[in-house]
C-alpha cells in the first residue's frame, strides 16, 4: 500500500480513509505502516541529486502557457502531446543545475540520458494481452512522445510521478507492475530512470480500462461509479469481481 500524496492541494484525510475502507470491504489487506510519499521527500531529493551528478537534468522556469506558446509558434509547428501533457520544446535545456532557483522544475535531459546509456540495450517484459512480449527502448519514439519530462522540484524536494513511482517501486521490492493500459506509454521513461539510478527492472502488465455501458472509463473523478456507490446499492465484493472479470480481454 502506498499513498501518493505529494500533491498536498488534492490530498485529503477523508479520501485516504475511503481507500482503506473500500479495499477492506473487497477483502484486501496490506503491510503496516502504510507508505506515504509525503514522508519520503529526502529519498526523492537524493535521487534527483544523483541524476544531477550524472549530468542528465536541468532546471526549467517555463510555465505551461510558455510551453504552449512555443509549441504553437509558426517556426515550431503543431503542438505535440505526451501521455502527461505537452512535449517540452527544450527552451531551458541550456541551463545548468547551478542556476536552479526557487520555483524551477527539474527536467530530464532525454538526449543526454540516452547518450549516457548508448552502450546498453534497455528492454522490459510486458504481459498485458494487447502488447505482450519483450520491448526495447525506442529513442526516437521517446523524443516524439515523452521528451524532457519533469522529475521534480529541488527547492521543496518534491518528486513528479515518473521519478517517485520508480524510486518507490524499487524500495518496496515490487516485481510486477499492474496498471491501466493508458499508462503503457510512460513505461519507457520509467525503464530509462531505472537504468540511470541502477534499480531493479520489474515486469509490467497493462490491462484494459474498465468502462461503463457507454464506453466511459471508470475513473476516480467519476463519483457515480465509485466502489462506495456499488456498496450502497447492495452489491457484494464478489459482484464487483464478476464485473471486472466480465470486462477482461
């Protein structure tokens, strides 16, 4: 069990309590104490420092509006989208970490990272039905689809999703990562970070998303489809499992 609460603007005690209650209702248990990302700031800061020593990070002061403006400028062409937003055009890539100031994001210099690992063939195993097999890192696809991803912020020690999950998965001894197929495109950046930080490589399984009768995905922002709703409607944990099994591909 891991509570990913680095974004304190959205973390609420009642949300966390609901997670425990719903999972317990489904019959799940987990080791104690529960890991909290908000308590691991120093660990993430250490990972950022190590990446900085490798020379594969740089500070970025650009806002989302700055990035959008750069990508839509005539000389830049059409906007490119990554799994977690727009692909960064590299505006601040020439800055060094010694210039990092308050509020700056820390980005991975993808080209430098790829060059540093150019002598290695980075692969991973996928067991999800849609893309089962062994995959290898595709540098051109990474440049096109992911780019220089944000890894965190040095001034507050906060880590972004890509870095925090890689560090925590290794620390918790996770050997199989099972998640929705919408996160498949994030796997290459996670595999790259594992190589840079010399972390173990797990297997991945990306499963189809659970959708309703209209094809709308089941998401935490869609309160009408929450587990609590099924409980209040009188369904049992086995009913929920049957619903999940019925949508497997």
